[in-house]
C-alpha cells in the first residue's frame, strides 16, 4: 500500500506514506484524551476498519456517517472511510435524533459509526432503517443490536489492496445549517480538501514538528481541518473533547508542548476573562488562529499577553469553500478591522447585487474562485444554483458568498455583514460588525452581538445584547454614551440588553436567529 514518490492526490495518501515509513510510523499522530497514538497505529486501525466497512457493503462513493465525540475512534473512522473508497460525513455528537435521522436519510449513509453513550439518540432511528449498519464504540446498552467498534477492529484484517479512487471523487459531505431549518450537505472532493489543507499550511507557515491543539468539534470544518493538516504534515494533533474544562486543556497543552492554538471568539473571550482574574501565559504557542466569527481588534491585541510568541491570524471562511482569506499577523495593527486577502492559490472579487464591479471602499458581495469551492449541495440543485454562479472564464463556476465586504485600494477585505444581517434603519444600512467592534472595545464588556428588530418608525431598530465581565460596573447609560462618542448617531443601539450568556449554535457561534426568536430576559 506504499505510495512511493507519487504526488498526493487523495486525502489519505499522506497517511499511507507516514504509516509505511519506518521512522515516521513511530511518530505520534494524535494524543486523544491524553493517550498518544503513532502513525503506524493509526494506519493499522484505519486499515482494519476500512476492510470491515468493505465487508459490510461499503463501495466506492458510499457515504458513511460518523456520529462521535472527539476521540481516537473518531479520527480513525475518518481515514477508514477514505481508505474504503467512501465519503465521510461528521455529525456533531450533540445533534438530536430528529436531525440525525434527516442527515442519515438525506445522505443515504450505508453505515453509522457512533458512540455507545449517545445510543439514546440513534437507537430509535434503527427500526425504520433496517439496511443501516451500525458500529459503536464504548459501553453499549444491553439489548442494542449493534456491533462493537473495538471488536470489529480486533477481528478485522488490514485492507490488502488500495480501493480505486481519483482526486475528483467525493471525499466528504459537510453538513451546514440551512435557511429552511434543515441542514444541507456541502460536497467536497479529495482534490478540493487536499488543496484547502495545503493552502492553509502554506499561509500558517506550519511544519512537521507542530503540535496542534483541537478542542473544537471535528464535525465543525475548522476542527476537521486541524486533523487533516496534521496528517498532511506528519505532525501531532492534541485532541480534546471540548473546551468545557479549560484547566484540563491547559494541562495537556503544557504536557505535550502545543505550538498551534485554533480558537473562536467565544474561547478567546473565556481566555481573556480568566487572564484578568489570574494571568495566563503560553510562550510555547507560535500560532493562534481565529475564524467562525469576527475577532475584535481589541481582543486580538490583548491575546498577545497570553501568547507572547505567537503569530495571531484573523481569518474568514465558510463551509462552501473552507477558507476565503486571512490577514498576515504582521499587519494586525496596520490593517485594523481587515480579514486580509485571498488564501494562496485563490482569488476573490466584489460585485453589486446586479453583478457590476464595485469601486475600492464601496460595499459589494464577495465572490470566490479556486479549487477549494464546493461541487454543490448534496441533493439540492436549487440551492447550489444560488451559491455557484458563472465566473469570468467560460464554463467556470465561482462561489457567491452572499456576504457583504469592502475592499481597499490595496486589496484588503473588510467584512460588512451577511446579507440577512445588514440592518436597515432610518434609511441607512448598518453593519452589525462595526457596532460590535465598538462595544467590544469598552472595558467591562466580554461579548456583544448586534441585531436588527422590526420598528414602525425606524424600519429596524438596533438592539445590542452584551455580556459583562464579572464585577464590571457598567450600566446601559454608560454603554450608550461610549457608543455615541464613537459611532454616527444612526448606528448607536436604540436598545441595549445586558444578559448572562448568549445562545450558540453547535459550533460555538452566537445564534442571531435564536436571539431574535427567544431573546434573553
């Protein structure tokens, strides 16, 4: 199964190379729940599970659902599906039964790989899906007719021959939330995912000696790519189930000399809050990355106290192409508010709603060109047509993000807002991000989210939800006064709502939809 010197065309080529190399096979691929696993061990386990999947009917192109926590069985399963010629789809383990059932039916998954402790969610689905094969890790409930993950691996043999596949074969369905309420599966090929991982590695300046932390769900593409980049590099992933217990995560970071810290604004807000109570410092971290939501400039600069030797990357992306742009860390202060330029090997441009070019400094809808753009949405040609538009070259399709940006004369991008988020008040268009940045700069505010709410007089009123730091002596009047000093009058929130916490999606993003439907008291 050794690939020799052939170029990597498939996501699992790197694992086959590392696992077959006598030296590299001994290197640690992943530390899961504090236990190290080598590349040789990873290849053996993935190969055995791949063989078992083939024996259970998985053929080239079949979808296999992985409904697991961030664990060793999960990272093995991802590469086992690829080795078997299938396409994996990761389902967040917090997903409830109804949505899980929809994803299984929508994807046509042949096999479900899961954990015994969430059997209460998948078990009720099995009687209506008799063809679905289930393999589950951990302790299984009595009487549940599914196969045990460890037993399947122990009884199985390694895959003897490579399953035929080419770079344009489907590698994954990545389910993302949809405006209709049902998730939609983003189709990504080996080629698109391998390109994206390589581009990320290039601009993050990563090498084979990295030890990358992942406390983000692997079902979230930001978490998934930490694992994919790790294997491409032959580096080490330090995998945690979540960031729910920061002290444990910090201990693992120190024990395994973590060098890369990927986070989201929620995690960074928690870090900065803890840092104010008792100073934190991780000098071994050399890269800090943020995506999922905008990282306010004030927070990005304060993170240097916690990560004094780190390059701090602000980035923007969406599941339909993984990553769009990044800001070089050296330009953090020179380009405040910017999320940078297109990732290596890609291009971006702005267009008006009518499709006309926009001048520097004017707002337009972001379009993305590159090999990382999705094939489309699984089973949804109607939605695919909304996102994939004719490009500048004959026959080309580019991604229309439907997000509004500004681009300066040097080509740097500035996020204005999602099409659905732009607030229209007093005849003016207001970017929630611009107001949020001002709120985040106020001492005592930990998090802030701005939404538009219907108003008979204004069209939409601007409402700000703010989470204060413990012990902060701030009232609504003081917050409004500081906003008035830094914002045009029509941008100052008419309503400011202090709250203990903010509703979030399964990937940790603040849910504006939930805020509007069920506002905090």
